[in-house]
C-alpha cells in the first residue's frame, strides 16, 4: 500500500474515532460545492494563496501571488508639505476645522493621493465531463493537515481530490484520484480577469502570463500535470485521459523584487520551482511536517454537542438560533491560526486586509494594509497561540516602511525618525492618503512598533530586541519628540494635526494618539533599560510622556474621544479608537484606573453592540478586558452571525459560510481579532501576571488548552471544569518569576529556564 493511501486511511480512522467519542475533528465541511467565492475554502503558503471551490463537473482554483499589485516604485511624500504644517495647526487651534482640512487636502496629502491595489492573479479550471450525476459529496478543509479535500461517487467509482499549498515546495498541489484504474478523464485550462493576458501550452505544462493595468508588474503562472494517464494538447488546454491519478503543480511569480526594484524574472522563477517540485507523496509528507511543526504547538478543546456534528454552514445557522456550540469557538480559533500560517510565513509579505486571498482587480479598500486597526488586528493572536515566527513578515514590513516613513517625517513634519499614516501598500507608501479628514493620522508606525515590543514580551528574545526592535521603536519615538506641540489652552503636549480613526475629521489631540504615544515612549524607555543603553534618551521619553494630554472623562461619564467634550452618545460608529488604552493597550485597567475603566465602558455601551466584522472582534477584546465574560460572549455570537448571501447588504458584520469574516465584504482581520478575543476571556497576561479565566463565559464551563504563550516567556496548559480551574502547567522559557492570578488569589513562583511547573486548582505548586 502506498504511503499516501495509508495516510488518508489513518486520517479517516482518526476522524471517525473523534466522532465516536463526541469530539469534533478540526475541519470545515460541507455537503455541496461552493457556489460563490465566499463559500470556497482557502489554502496558502505565505506568498501563494488559492480558493478551492470543490466543483464537480468544473473545479475552480482561484489563486493569488502576494506581489501582484498595481503601481510601481515611487515616493509618496509631498515635497515641501511641512511649510503648511504650522498654518494647519493654527487653524485647528482656532476651531476652524473645515479650513484646516481644505488646506491640508491641497498642500499636505500624498502624491499620488491614493495608494495601489492588490490584484487577483488567475484561475485554474478542471473540467470533468460526465460527473454531473454524482452522490455522497463531501467537501472539507482539514485544519490539522492544511488540506482541502472533496470526494463523491459517480456510478461505482469514487473520486477524491486534495489540495495543499506547500511552503517547502513553494507551490500549490492539486491531486485527483479515482478508485478504479483508468477512470479519470479531464481537461485543464487557465484564465485570468486581467485585460492583458496570454495562455500557452508546452508539453505537460500550461503557462499564464498577465500584466496589471495602471502599473509595471507582470506575472507568470505555470501548471504542470503529472499523471499515469495520457496527456494531449488541444485549444490551449491539456486533456488527460485513462488516468487513475493525476497531480497539478501550480507555481506563480512576478517581476517584483522589493519595494524599490522590479527587475525579477517570473518565467525563470516559476520554471525553477516546477523543476524542483517533488512528486505529490513526497511533497505532501514534507508539507505535513512543515505545517504541523507550527500548528500542533497549540491546542484548544471545548466540548462538542449535537450542533458540532453538523456541517459548518449549518453550525453557523444553529448558533444564530442561540444553540450553544462551544466546539465552534475552538474551531474558529484554530481556523485563525491556520489562516496566519497560510498567509504570513517567514520570507513572505505580511497578511493584508484579505490575508492573501482576493478575486478582484478592484478589491474593497484595495486590499491594502490599513494600519489604524486592521493590520495590527491581523497579528493579535500570533504570539499567544504559539506562532511567533509568523510575526516576522510584519516586522519586515515595518523595517521597510520606516525607510519611506523617514522621508515623510522630514518632508511633511520637518521631524527626525519616521512616521506612517493610516495605510501602506506593497510600495511602502507612508504619507497621508485619500482625504485629510481621515488620512492624516500619525500613529500607525507607533502602533506597529509596539508589535516589536510585544514579540519581545512573549519571547524574551534580547537579540531581537537589540538588533531589530529597538532601532525601529527608537525611530518612531524620535518622530513624536519632534512632532508633539503644546496645546495653548491646557499646556499639555498634543498630537496635531491628526484624527480619531475614522471619525470626527481633522483635529488637534485625539485620545487614541496620546494613548499610543505614551505606550511607545514607555516601551522604548523600558527597552533602553533592558539593553543598558540610551539612558538620557529614555529619561527624556519618560518625562515627555508625563506631559502628553491625559485621558479625560466627559459630561456623559464617557471617556472623551477628543480634547474637547464633544462625544456624540447616539453615534454607533464602527471605530471605538479612544478605547485603545483598554485593548490592545494597558493603561486603563480595573485595578489601577477604575474611574477611567468605568468611563470606557460607558463609551462602548453608547456605541452599541452592532458593528462590522472587525469592529465586533475588537469589542470582544474590550469586554474581556472589562472582565465581563457574558458581554464578550454576546459579541462572539454577533461575530458568528451567518452571512449566507455574499452579495447581501448588511448594517453589521458576521461570518461567511467558509468562516471568513464579513465586514461585509470579506476582511480577514475579524478572524484574527475574534480569535484573540475568545482567548482573552480565558487567559490574560498584559499586567505582569498570568490571569487565569478572567472573563470566562457561562457558556464555556469546561475546556482545556495547551501550548498557550504568555508575556514573560511562559507557555501554559490549562484545564477548567464546571467553571472552575482544574489544573495548570507552566513551562518557563526564560527563567523569570511567574506571577499567577486566579479569582482573588495571587501567587509568585521563581522559575528556572526550561523547567516545567504544575499547579493545583488552588494555585498550589505541586511536586
């Protein structure tokens, strides 16, 4: 028996055993093919991504390559913009907002005004005539193996297909198999929605060439067919007959090298990838080893019930009807981890607004990197769920944008350091785009810099802190030392001009900016202390942070969004940016700032529980930090609201049948933010201690997790039963003291690096 067949039999046995024991395997599954893109199932290896529809008579593989964008290398900085900075500030200080916005629109915005768009690449179609009359159809994404599989019966023949995106092979594999010898007949063709495209066939390969409109990038994709059947060429297609099995290997590349260079050779790169591509069995084995090395580090198990046995689309529908399905939450967390591994691997670009999955030439918001929440949210669960390596592409992007952001800091603000406004793209634009009433927001780079600090807090990697994190954090902090200005009314240092994303227009002194700047200054000063460097600079940051305008409580008892008390308590705007200090920040907490916490809760209640997908996800995290597990669970329910019609217009967000987050339309940030929020109800570690079950919803009385990472360099396994802690194991990766909190009890235990410690339900250290 061949190893691949043995593997399939073993996986089938495991799935059946799980069902028999009342445990649901980690899979998304359906009884019908996808009818629309939001029902297809995603695969990815970082640079390459695809959506697998599972069609019977015609299968569609819609694919992307991460560097196919519109545009070309360029500077977005507006030369001489800083000459108008003083006047913009003066107009804002005098309350002349519209005049300030008009001047900024004319003299201060990015050139060109808009950034570029991520592009769909192409499609592979597999036509299987005669398969229309079929039965026993099943389509699934197995998260444990990162495999999309479909199977069905035609007469006495069973047909199975498997799709993987191999990181080691740098290619997508699609394997077809029939249960009877010589019963597999199909054709393969390629196409694209680009106006500039060409398809040619050579031997057992099809090549698709595309060129983007409004840009300088070109792409080449190749599909190689390996089969035991006969292969013929006809009308730009490959025809395969009398086969028992066949494998399609897909490679794609562009002429993009980096944000300054576009002289790559995609034809040569794809040819080499296919030349080195191993056979499917070997590729699948290497794929499993590579993927499971990451995926298997973390587990979460929540109880299965009757709903858990339903198809994924049926489970969403049942959950909407208030049928609790704890295992669905565990599946959602693991699906987010799967998407991170699929879209953000070392050497790839960071996950964008849609991860790497996009089927349009004009995607919503250009499928860029929106850094006033969405890009950061993509990486909220990455450290906690033991996928630290997947953070690396974001750090690479920060390093590149710090270079373009240095030019913008000089030209727009006459400042040292670097700045990033609310969006960037593959060309690393850093200047304010679109319009001044929302595009001039200065703390994108600061927020991204804090991801570097968080990576250190979780890993305790001092080499990373010194060589990568600190230089970038310092540059971001240097910008704000030059940028902050004294408010003539209060005497505080404020951020001006800026805005509170994406609400209220151009202003002086938005609360969110001040929270982020204080957090950056604090992190940068702490880093200098850890590294034993820049003592005077660290002291200046600490002193300056004290002069930044503090959080304020307004006349409605709310946390003010701006310096002036003008919050509209009837507004249900999707951004609740001024609560950044609650999450992902940590300056507003139940114990240290109870009055501010109460005001933040009022603000969130005024905004309401509805929102777009990513907004719902952020609100889960807010309520978890408020230690209100029941309200957090209410928001989880809303995030799971099924969007059955991808074209349906909605006032609020939810989830598509394939569990993709619905803004709507699809944005991947809600998947990542929602997963982080679910975990925040179970474990928090942002206040120098590991707080166990801090906001446990009543609907999740039992469960267990293993491999969860916390700040301070710890990895924990935790189990709870009937709403109470049942057991805890802590592994120390750095040898720091471990402070644990559960209920009203706090214990602190010195640890040794590499040692494991077990605790009882009352936090008693067990021998």
